[in-house]
């Protein structure tokens, strides 16, 4: 039995699965290049879909990196402090991060609810509901 929390397991599994989205982005971008330059038939969907997929992957990557404790940290000063001071600074950091994420979750949730309920779309030729989906994913990742 592992002591990993449900949210950490979920973010790890989602992060690992979503990493394959970047392969999909490369494949459809290559498709666009071939269609545009070999057949003079550019697509209208590749750029919009690629940006949306990358945004979703980066949003899901945040909780993944946090759960794995692999985020970028500058530890030059932290490593030179006593253990007790380091612990208190980590507690302070956690409380400030929790406060920030509480506000961010509230704001992102409000925007997601508004965007989904209004049926916000991209306004491009495809006019997909990409903004609503991205805002909802971001709000969920904040949680």
C-alpha cells in the first residue's frame, strides 16, 4: 500500500498520459507542413488545435510537477540554513502557496463557469469551444 494521496496519483497518471499530447502536436504539425508545402492545401485547424492541446498539457503538467516535487527551485540560501529555519520557511511557503491557489482557484472557477455557461467559442473559422474547455481544465488543475 502506498502513502501517495488520491490527488497525487491522479495528477501523476494524468501527467504521464498527457505527455503524449506533445507527440500528437508534432504529428499534426508535420501533417500541416506536408499539406501546405507538398500539396498546396494548408489546413485551418492545426494551429488552433495544437495551441489548445499544448495549453491543456501545460496546465495538467503543473499539478504533476508539484506532486512529484520536481518543480524548479533555487535552493542556494535554503541549503545554508539550519534545519529548523528551513522547516519554518517551508511551512510559510506552503501557507502562502495555499492562499494564492485559493484565490486563483476561485477566480479560475468563476471564469470557467461563466465561459461554459455562455458557450464561449474561439471566434475563428473553426469556432470550437476551446476557451471554455481550457478555462475549465485550468480551474480543475488549480484545485
